[in-house]
């Protein structure tokens, strides 16, 4: 970490929202196929979004913010995976009961109370990610927990909801979405604010993912699981880091957000010392200064003016030097302004905003700055910013500068922030509130009976923590335990052990380590189900193939199909009687001339030769033991 932080001293708390796509045949509210991704489209739909009142007659702040962007929203449609429902031209079908069952199984695994009557709600989204302007969602379970680091990680609720579109591009006032993912069922698992360090956040993400994978009913691969991390420090506010792609990335993201909030609280204190202690105290003046920079060779300003845009100077009274106040490691408050302007004013050509006190070098810089000061007349304690582009967007940018300083006077604003590479974040939107939720009158409730829950509980797979404890008692490495559960291999291991009687450690190592190595080498091991693995291990248990041949036979079965016996025969693998291969081993030893070499080197050489000569016909370990015994006899 670039900056050290005492997480306990600053009062860091964090919680998760884990989104997991479910493995179902159809989408959540229509009968289009789920999981069918496309890269082409048959048509486009253009939409503009506007906010609507909540049931209490109030507007959601996030919806109003999205409306200010004046976005033109384009949807790319492929007839293979969308229908008129996704475009809000057809009412929803009845909710997909297969998805409800999977969500209930996940709730049961997390010790939750199942809702006995499921009601669909609408959640407003005006960023364009859902063409209807809202997402249909329903709570399935509440009040759960997971065993975590010797304590309980609380799970407040689990919802089932429809997935959003995939973003193709976002430039200026136009955003383009692909709709193939739209409407796929996913669960949202929400934890309590129980996590106290970035490392705990990482481990909790892994635990939630492992729990979902252990059901065997969720999708895997890029984008199938996504995490939002909520972070705050003492005196700060809840900030949501959106779209954390991997658990390991959360460590730096959470740390940097904690640093950011501590620095923003210090900025608030400095502003209060200056009398900038309320939104009303923030006074901003925007002046068109295009003529001042008409002959400037500063590239960003020249491009804006040549494109028909304008240059505005934005004076903030009493804010001198605050733009350079640190926020995240290696970033400053100017970057906070830049993020707001990029999203809301849609001025996205970097540099998005300039501080007049730190302009880059350009010709005639001194005379230009003198003309700028005469035009704007800033005071000694004022800060001056430059924004450039279409006039309407520049005026929106000036207002966003005022609003961001007003937020800074209060401390840490409640935001949703986008995760960036390197562990940094940038502004995405104002944090949504409860005003965006209202009932979906198009969808009837679903009654969940005790008999349905009991039937799902009866087929529930073992909890991952129980499996890990059982495997580790058999000396299976912990990393292998996790991989088997994540990839579905744990079920195969359990069935192999139950049906063949082989040692659990042997089965776990061969399937979870050597099978994994085969996959990395390009062997289609995923073709092998429990039946194929049982057949392979039957040969081993019956003494027909040695252990080192298990992966060889598995690779042959995966590539060519067919049975394990045929694969072993094709590889020339068949154990000979112990007496026969020992005689051949003795002949190999007798045929090796004595050499002047250390005993341990001679042992390695002769073992290697015998194992190679008897490969597939004798167990390698037994061959090595036999050679070692013969050499010890000779030495005596």
C-alpha cells in the first residue's frame, strides 16, 4: 500500500453486495434463452430516460442526476436472445420458478429465513443499463449468516433479480448497450457491515463465491459473478465501489477508499476553518473566456474552440489551493471534480478540467493568464478552474463544481464509484436511496410452501466449510479443496470415493491437481463426468492400472471418448503380476554395469531406468522400493 492506515483507529467498516448469475435455461421474466451471448445485432432501439415519482411522491436523487446527463441511449438487439419484453413492449411473463428454486437453495446454505410469499418490486435505473428504466427484483431470504474467521458474517438478505445490459461504449451524450445479458436471473447477496480490514473483504468475497458455487446451480466465467463493496470510516459515509471483478482487487480498492474518506474529512475541516461550512457558503461564478484563449496553442482548449465549443472560467470563492488537497493515494480533489464533470456534464476528453494555478506550459502563458485574471478578477483566496466544450455542457460542469464543493463542506458524499485498474475509483453516480423502489403491479406474488423448501433442503449439497474440513482431515491441501468446490469437482470426488472405496486424498489429488494440470495443457477434462472418473478409479482400485497412470487414462478418455479399459489398453497400460515385473526389474539391474558414482546418485539413476522400462505395467512406487531394497542387499 502506498499509504499506511490504522483501520481500527479510523473506524473502517465494510459490507458486500455479491451478484451471481444463475444457471437456468430461460431468463427471469421471459422465455428467451439464458446465457446465449452474441457479438452481432439485427436491430437498434433508441431511448431517452426520464425520472418518475416514487410511491411516496418523491424523486430519487440518482434518477435526477442521470436525467441531467441528457444521454442518448442505443440498444443493440439480436433476435436469438431478446424479445419484446426486454424492450418494455410486452408485460413480464410469470417469474422463472427454476431461478426461485436456485435462490432458495442458496438461502438455505446461508442459514436464512425463507420469505413465504415473494413479491416483485421495481428498482429505478436511469443510466440506460435496463431499457425499461427499472430492474425487477424480489427478496427471497433474510437474516442469514456464514461462518467466517471464527465468527459469523451476517447476511441481511438475498434477492433474485434480472441482469442488466453489457456496455459497448460511452462517449459524450451517447451510450451504447448490448442486450444479450439483459434479463438473465441473478442473485444479490447482501452482507452486514461486519468487515473491518481490506483482507477481510477479500476473504468474504471468496467465501460468498464459494458458497454460491457449491450449489452447482450458478454460472461461472468472466462476468458471471460481480461484487459491489460498501466502505465507510468513522465520520464518513457509505460509498459503494461498483463492479469489483476479483476478490484480490478488493484489498487495494478498500484501502484507497478508506484513505480517500480520511482525506475528505480533513478537507471538510479545512473548508470549515475558511468559513466554507455549508452549501450556501459555496459561491461560484462562471465566465465565458473563450476570447482569452482564442489564439492559445494549448491543445485541449484549441480543439474545443475549433470544434465550435467554448472555454469557461469557474471561480470558487475562498477555495484557493483546495484543488490540490490529496484524496486517494496519488490523486487530488481536482480528480473528484473531474469525475463528476465527466459523468454528468459528459465532457470526457481529458484533461476534463484544469486548475488555473497549475496550467501546463504553453506559449505566451504569462500574458494569457494576465488577461484571464483581468477578465475574471479572482481574489487572492479564490480558486479558478477551466472547463471547455459545448456551452451547455460547460455550464453544467460549472454547476457540478459548485455541487461537489458543497458536498465537500459536509464531508464524504454518498456515492457509487467505479473500480479502476490499480485500485483506484472514480465517480459513477450519486448513491441510490429507497425512493427508487416501488411495487411491480404487473407480477403476481409467488407462494413458497414449507413442502417446497423441505424438498429443496433435502437435495442441498454439503456446505463448502463442511467439505473443506472433511477434505483437510484427509490431508488434502486447502487450495485444492477450494478449487474442487469452485469447479464442481468436489461432487465427483465424493462419488468416486463412495463407489470405488479409494482414499479421498488420492481422488482429490488426481482430480483436483493432476486433472487441473491436464486442463491447462489443453486436454478437455471438462468432458469427464462422475461416471467416467468412477470407471477410471475402478481400474486403479482393482489393481489393473498404477496410480501414475490415472491421469494418462483420463486424458485418453477425455480426448477420444470411450471407456477407461479401452483407453488403458490403447496406452499400453496393464499391471502385470508382482512376480513377473520384479523379475524384469532384476534383469534391468543386473544389466546395468557398476559405475564410480555416489550411492544416492546410483539409486536415482537405477530407479529412473526401472520405472521408465516398467511404465504402465508396475506401480512406480513399488518399483522404486524394490530397486532400493536390492541395492541395500548388495551393499550388505
